[in-house]
C-alpha cells in the first residue's frame, strides 16, 4: 500500500516543470499591457522572451502591431510595388522580433477586460507568466501637458496593478515619463509603488536615458521594476508554495529624496524614512 502522506504537498522548485509553472523556466513568457506600437515587445523578443498577449485599445496602434508582428500583415509588405518576402522564412531573416506562436492581440478597453480573459488568451495559469510590461498612459503626468492630478488617464495604472495582482507574474516592468516623480510633490510615485508592493512585489525605480543605451536621442523615462515575493512554508511535514506571499519593499531613486528636501516636504520625507518597507538608493558617484 502506497503511503500517500509521504507525497502530499511535495514541491521541487528546482525541477524544470515547476520552474516553468512559476514563470521562471526556460521558456520565458510576456504579457504586454498598453502595448502601443510594440516597443517593449521588440525588446523582449530580441532577449528571447515571447509575447503571449498584447492589450491595446487604440485602433491605429493595433493596425501598426498587425503590420509588424503578424505574418498576415507582414506578408503584404511591399517595396517599389513588389512584395518584400516570398515566404515566412525570408521574412524571419529580416524581422528578428517575429516569433511563433504569434501573440494574441486584444483590441479592448483594459478597464473592461478581465485578467482571466488575458491569461486564457495566452494559455497561461496564474503565476506562470514570466513578466508583464506596461507603459501606462502618461499624458496626465507629462511636463509637456497640463499635469492635472485628477486626469482620468492617471488612474489607468490601477488597471496595471489589478492585472499584476491577479495574474501574479514572476516580475513586471512599467514605464512612464519623469514628470510622474514630481506629480503631487512625490505623493503619486510613492502611492504607485505602494500599490504594487502590496500585491506581493519588491519594487525599485530609476530614471534612465535612452542615450546611455545606444540610442542617438536624449529621452529620459522612469522604469519601475517589480520582483514577486514568493514564500515556501512547511506545516506538519507538508510544504506549500505561496506566490506574492507578503508585501514587498519599495526602493526609491535617490532623486526623490533630494526633491522632497528641495520641496521642503518634510512630513512626507519623515514618513518614508520611518517606514521599514521603504529604502532610498545611494547617490551615484
């Protein structure tokens, strides 16, 4: 007679199958929110990470995505009136970001789209996705605009938070304009980080300049990275694995601390310095 008790709750987190199920396996997967024209997706594809699902509401962005990421659109590309490629094999030599299976494009309003629908489209389970990315709308944060804190587009980051919380990817990456740091004199970036951390992720953000990465253009953007806090527990000889088991830490760029001091926002700075879940990066030398 088999002693079933011996096998209940066992979980070898180093096995390839389990790693894949936890979003950390050999075949890394990506869900793209607020996809735009696919900048994140090209980068991930070149890094060997396949996009399973794209979520984009703008019809012109979706037209661009269909023309650049799907064979049905790519095979119609012409130069001087002639088709560029005779077959898919020729195309793949030029379009390095193309991969099969192709992503599923959901041309939908993200506020009306459930996480279950997104995961189902990507044939993924909760916790199985390696990374979710999102360049959530920035018009309300940008220095080029009116910077209205009550701009309804500002709240769309909450849809990003909702989907990350429900899908539980191994990590996520968000992108926005530098103006988000000064919005509300630091209150907005603090709140965004706390919302993601409460989903069970260690958070860190930094302002990066595209010119430092080989792009001939000074384009600064805030990049927010989250890494899932997993925990294995042992109870009566049985192990259980928990995804996003507890609130993570927030590591803010040193720039925020400097600005809080300059803005004389003493109350917020003291609150953040006293919080054990909040850290500030060391200033770069």
